[in-house]
């Protein structure tokens, strides 16, 4: 073999290996959060494996499909590649009633086809998941802390953790973008303290920020947040007992009322709601932001991305009608 | 240690004096770097590029602006190992390709395994220190990975460091193989069969013709 051919062959092998590795990674990622139906299917397969004798197989498959359709997929639309839900259901009903004219094999094949089509549909939906989930986020309301023009066409909703060093960086970047937007972008701050990483402190600081808002209005909330990020080292190294009263004093709040508010736990529910909203909208870490255009289109931005990226994205959202 | 450095130098001189391997290593290093930096926002990039009303230049500008995330979305340690993993991945793969062109498939295969292990481990460490490893929290969230990561002293960054170390080991081992001559080992004097000793190019170089005659007469 000529050296040139060898070179080409070697490079082809390496490129193929990289492609295979990438494909494997994608498959692993998909398998890690499979559609519920795939998970159910696996459980059934495990059950089947435990049972000895093929007679149990058709009955169990039928039972699984009936449950799938009747309990879990009431709103399933006609599946593109396979048979429709109605047809599938009819087939199974007939089968269970003993009226099915279909031979066993054909029945199984059709049922399988319907399930495969459904799973395929779920996978496609999974790919579009981040944006679909983000559309469910509560839109800005009176209880939200808004920075910038409240009637701005573009909204950046940020879920943040006061102990996250990246939230600290992101805080400054967003502020500069909003300030430079000439009233076109507003910023909504919501809480997502990650208690596994920053136990006790992150939540207490979120509560303290809410107390600042309660006692001094939205301005006090933003003053508190700005000063907090300015003063503290992040990563659960904040001396909350010193810093929180200090900031309250600096921004002109009554220290006793502030301390009493923090201890009262009356903002816990709000923090919990923010955490729940963030999680159900697909947030995995902080900072996690959703940029919403005037028309309602959402762009999910994960992490402390640079100011230039935030600016570009808000400009894209501004172009949306 | 000195011999490792010397092997590394020799191997680099053999592999990276050829344009093809430089291009291959650079392209793969860039691809790995882009993957790591864009990873948290793949869906967003897809969304932006899928928007028909936006000009291509604006889309590209946005994608490029996200690269600044290496400074804002990574701490010094994670940025360091992310760049190291990308560069080592490029070098590693180019060296494997070189070994394959030399028909040293076994050596290439061994290092492919170590290198892939390094990449896989390194990939688990992609993310930021504050929210833990993103691969863990996004992909493995159903297994309670976020809590598990919180128990680690560097919140998952260990995987990135381990990945970089494995890739470094792989590059180092390959350097030894590349730097070593592509022939059988020379046995110690008086050991082994004469035929084996004279068959190696190293022996032929070292023996004078007179000595060679003596050896063959024995």
C-alpha cells in the first residue's frame, strides 16, 4: 500500500472513530432521559425476562398498551408514521373483547408500529424541550422585581443564586445591557438558590433580598442585590450574620425589622415557587435566563454568558414582532 | 522524566512537521473547544440558526459571542482544563493517526482506548463550578447526580482534571512508541539467538563487518 493511501486510510479511521464516539455520546445523552414510554417498555422487558414461557408475552404487551393509551396518553394525536391512537385503541379493544380478526403476529406488529411512532414523536418533542418548557414560565407580574423600563418590549427573566460566583459576573453584564438598551430591555430577577451546592446561605440571602424589597420597595431590592454581589466572595463563603445587617444598614432599612423579616420565614413560599418554576422550566444550574420577545418568543440562555452574547440575543428578540 | 521529555520532543518532531497532522490536530482541538463552550447553549444556537428572519451574519456573530463564555462561564481551573483537554485531544488523535500510518495498529488501539477514556471523563467535567458539572446535572439529573457532585470537593471539576491527565498519559505513552525505532528490541549481549540479534537494524549498525563475521561463525 502506498504511503499516501495509508495516510488517507488512517485519517478516515480516526474521523470515523470520532464520529462513532460523538454518536455514542448523543445516544447516551438521549438514553439518560428517555421518554416515559421507553422506560415503561424497558421495565416490561425486564418483567418478561423474569417470566419463563412465551404465553405471558402477548397478554403483558396488551396490558401495557392499554394502560399506555387509556391512562397516560389521553391527548395523543395521530402518530405520523404509524397507526393513529384511535385505530390502535380500537384494535386493542377488539382484541381484548375477543373480536379481533387480525392474526396474532399482525396485531403485535401494528401495536409495535404505533408505539415506535409515538416514541419517535416524543423524541422530537424532547429536542425542542428547552424552549417549550420556557414558554410555561410565569410572565412578569407585580410581585416581580423589575429593573429597567417596565414596559420594555424585551424581557430578560433571570433565575439566580446569591452564592453563585457566575451569577455575580452575570449580574453586572445584564445590568450594563439593560442600561445601554435605552428602555428596550427590562430585567426580572427571580430566585434559584441551589441548596445542594450552597446550603442554608443561598436561601437565607434570597429571603433577605425579598425582605429588602418588602421594607424598601423594588429599589431597595436592587440596591441589596447590587451591594451583595459587590461585597461577597460567593461559593458559600459569605459571613451572612455580618453582611446581611451591614447591607440593610447601608441601604437605609430598619435593621430590627429586617432581621425580624428574615427570621419570620414569610418569604419562603415565594422562594419555593421560584425554585419550582425554574425547575419545571428546565433550569439545571445558575444563572439561568429566558429572554422573551414582545411576541412571546423565548430564548433560553444558560450560564454566565458574556455581555456581547446577551446584547446580541436581546437584539434578536427586539427584531421579533 | 528527562527521557519522557526527550521522547515527547522526538515524537512531536516526527508527527507535527507534517502539515496534515497539524491541520488534523488543530481542527479536532477547535471542535472539542467549541463543543465545550457551546455545550450549555446548543439548543439556543439551534433556535437562533433556525430562525429564518435573522441574517446569517447576525447568527454567526451571536455564536461567536458565546465563545467569550470561556472567560465568564468558567472559573480559572475549569477554563484551564477545558483548553487542555481540547488541545490534548487534537494532539492525541493526530498521534494515533500517525501510528496507524506506520501500521502500528496495536499501539494506536491501546492509546485510542486511553484517549477515549480521557475524553469521556473530561466531558463529564464540562460546566461551571457554581452549578456543578453541566453534563452531570443535565444528562444524569434523574440519578441524583447534582447531589452527588455537591459532595465532591471541587463539585465535579475532578472529572475535567482526570480527563486532562488521562489524555496527557496517552500522549506521553504514544510519544515513547513514536520515538522508539520501529524494530525488535535488541537483546542483551550473549542472550538470545544469533539470528535475532543480527536481524535487528540496531545491531547491524553497531557491529563492524569483522564482528559480524565472528558472530555468524559462532
